[in-house]
């Protein structure tokens, strides 16, 4: 009986995390798909308030992504890896492959706002060679 109760508690506790994971991944996918279409206005809607204040316009934001993060602007493919809560910040790891076939790891820092999840920041590094 105790084991069944522990399993039930584990399952119930996992649902909110899974819901957050789905919502977070929907936001990141939406922004990446907007970048693929060069729709910087839509891509900018996924940015957290700090990013909106920093860049001011969708065009400036889009130019920064094009120049500084080409693997985010034009990934050949992407897939979600681990979602983690680190010191109260939700971090979604995303594996990106650029058009040349190089693999990158992006760490998306997410922020819960009144209107839903937003992207607070992204850091990207080349994946270690296997």
C-alpha cells in the first residue's frame, strides 16, 4: 500500500512539470519556426520583457539573431533535451544542427509571465565532439 501511495504521489507531482515542459517547448518551437520564416515580428513575441526592453524592435532583435546566432536563425534541425529547474530558473536544453552539420547546445532560460512562458535568454555552445 505504501509503495502504491508513493507511486501515486510521484505521478501527480510529475504532471505539472510535464505541462510546463510542453508549454516551454511550444514557445521555443514557435520562435524557431518564426526565425525560419524570417518572421521577426512573431519571433519577438516569444521574448521576455528584459529582451524586449534591450532590443526595442523586432528588426533589431532579428538582426542580432541573424548575426550572432545563425544556428538558431537557420537550424537544419533541432530537438529538445533536458528541462531543469536550477535555483528557480527553468532551463530548456535544445540540440541544434546548423546547415553545415555542426551540432550545438542551446540553453534557453525561460520566464513565466502573466501571458505565459517567454524566452529570457539563450546561450549557445558547440557540442563536444563525440
